[in-house]
C-alpha cells in the first residue's frame, strides 16, 4: 500500500507490471495451499486512497 495525495491516473498506474506479477505469483501459491473448489475465477481489484478523499475502487485493475 502506498498513500497518494490524489486519485489521478498516476495513482491508478502505480502498481508496476513486475509488482502485478509478484502479486499474481503469491496468489497462485496461496491458492495451491488453500484449495477451494468453489473458487473458479479470480480478479485483482485495487482500492486507491488519498487523504481527505473517498476511496476509489478499480475492479479488475490488472486487466488492460
């Protein structure tokens, strides 16, 4: 998590491709160790936060 002053496009793009890969790899490890037959589809959402602003939810943040 990284606090930002604004919720602009730069904040939305703050998670680099390398960070996305690391998060996805960690999720794969977690899923392999916590088998849940009901989990079929996954997506990674992002929540942008800035002081004095309402949080901004970005569904499927890793998809282009």
